[in-house]
C-alpha cells in the first residue's frame, strides 16, 4: 500500500504515555500498527509569535511523527475559538452554547493553511492522506489548492447533527463545501452519515442516487459509517492483570463491601455530568435502602479549561457533588467520590472491572469508548451492567446495555436501581450480547475498512460519474 499520512490536531508523540491517550489517539495508534507512515499534527506547544514556530520530526519503529507549534493567537482562535466554541457545540446539537466570531474563523483557516504548507513539504504523489476531526475540515481544499491530487479521506470522531442545526452556523455553506475536496468522508454512525447526506441534498443540491455517493462539480465524494472501536483483547487483558494491582486492591478495600458505580468522562458539557449527578441524587432519594450500600466513583479529568463554558461546568458539577455528599453522606460514607485526575487506560480497565454499574450517560457523543472499554473489562462470569445513553454512538452497537435518556433523570435513577438488582443470568446475557458486538468490530477493522474503501473509491467512482448527469 502507498504511504499513509494521517493528520489530526492531537498527535500521540512517542514520548507521551500512550495508555493515557484519548479515543482518537488510541484509534490511530492501532492503524499505524498495520500501516506505518507519517502522523502530522499539533505539538501541543504554544509559542509567542509566528517566528518562533518550529516543526519537528521524530522517528520510531519506522513510524514518523511530524509536529508543529501554534502561536498564542492560533491557540485562542483556532483551538479554543472556532474548533471548540463553535464547531464542537454545534456538532453536539448545542446551538445555545456556540459563540461565533469571524476572527476565530480566520484563525481556524490560518492554522489549516499552515498545516497544508507543512504537509506540502513532505507529500509525495501516491501518498494517501487521512484527515481527522472537526479541527481540520478545510485541509483537503488547502492541499488541492497547492496542486495535490492524492486520495484524501476524512473521519469525523464526533456527531454530525441534522441540516436544521448545521445551517445555523454562519457561513456553513462555505465551510462545509470544503468537504467536497475529500474522496471519502467517514462518520461514527449511520445516523450521522444520513444527516450529512440530507444536508448535501437539501442545502447543497448535490446529485446522488443512493445518498452515499455524490457528484460535486467534477469530483465525486463518498460517505460511509465506520464506527470506531477498541482493542478488545488488550483491554480485557489489562482488566484481568489490573485486578491484582495496588490501585484496584486499595479501591476494593475502601468500598467496604459496598457496590460500586463508575463513570469516567472528560469534563465536558456533552458528557451530561450535571444530569447524571441529578439522577444519582434522585436515586438516593427514591431508593433510600441503597444509602451507604453503594459508592459512586466519578473520574473526570479537566479539559479545555480556558473556555468559559468549561470553567462554568467545572464549578457547577463540583457544587452538585458537594450538595449530594452533604445531603446524603454520613461520617463513614461519601456517596460520590469525584476525582479530577486522569488515569492510564490500563488502570481504568481494572476499575471498570470492579464496577457493578458503568454509568455512561452523555447528552450527545460521537461514539464513547468508555462504554466499550467498560464492557471489555468485565469478568464474563460475573459482569457489571452498562447503563448507556441512547445518544451515544456506542448505543447503536452495544445491544446488551440498558439504554436510557439522560435528560429523563427519574428513569436514569430507576435504571441504577434495576442494574444493581439485576440477576446474574440477565447480567451475563446482556454482557455476552454487547461483547459479541465488540468482537465483531474490533479496532483493527476500523482502519482497514476505511482505508480499503478509500483505495477502492477511484475506480468505482469514475464509473459512477460517467453514468450520472452533472449536478444542477
Ligand atoms: O474525539 C473528539 C476530540 O476532540 C478529539 O479530537 C480529541 O483528541 C479529544 O476529543 C480530546 O479533546 P482535546 O484534544 O480538545 O483535549
């Protein structure tokens, strides 16, 4: 296969602890196992001025990492601004939280141009380029403008809402038309794919016969759903080995025989933490016999804390935890243990295994790999129960989970009680169902499916284009 160039905002540079990486990085590490190539992105370093920007290359085991710096202005306008205060909320269906500014859009486009300039220096004609996530939508266009005709694919790790929401973004047409320069656009679920297909038909008036392949000028683009996953065997192994670790034994000892509920989420409004705390408070109120018989561990590393909405949330969740602990806690029992710390994924796997209930209730989530890791970590002979938001992409696959509406805090409270009371037989059945689904879509398949589709695309599509009238 031709050389693969992957581009994403975050790069799991070899010096970083891979076990601490987020979902995108974990998925891409798995792709590189089979296709060593180049991984290009932000170094994580912020410099004072343009003149101080450096681009550095590192090599490890035949794999190249090329990272470049951002200026303070770039960081403010591109990362904290347009990517995370405009696109992130809109794509998570939160128009109410979007803070649009033309200046941030300019910074977003500037960083995409900078990335394209750097890639331009190293790209070869038969390289395959795979761009990831909402930070980099205009990158293919910027590369085409520099004369590159390579195959370029894009994968969106977060949700894609219906056109009625997308069109609320000022200048949506200009931004989303830059998707036309990709050959293949991948989404987490069929729902996301269909939402974008509807946008292309209704708002961009592109011609299509099957809502999968579209004609845009003289180019064809293809859409597909490629649900991202985890390395199931690796996570299962971590959880078995971790069960004997110091951390797991300490935690188990501290439970004093109480059942454990576990939640692990980045501190982000999309994760539904406020609603989850409300549900847990209702659970303790409506099912008082569980008081002092459960411990809810919520691991929530802070993220994007320079953004006001995240700082507000931090304060709000902290005060709700304090209130619930104050109301229901006893001198020898703290209902919620709220930890703003990040743990290695291998340690988390051991914690998931101890959890009688995994509470994963985002208000909207592209996939949610915590849900998948919770299932993979369970002891099949005595598994815990996953309570999963119907608005997480993972709910399309994990059919054994108890699906809930996170906004309906009364029914989430009821679901916690049901999960804690569930018979071993039902727990095993549910776990088996979800585990089968995980095995059927392991992470290795994700990259293969996308790259095969991208490689196939040109021959298939030239036939399609020839048979199709020009878009009107
Ligand atoms: O999955 C969405 C995503 O934005 C990834 O692109 C990113 O790696 C992860 O969430 C964490 O976000 P951030 O890079 O802003 O810390």
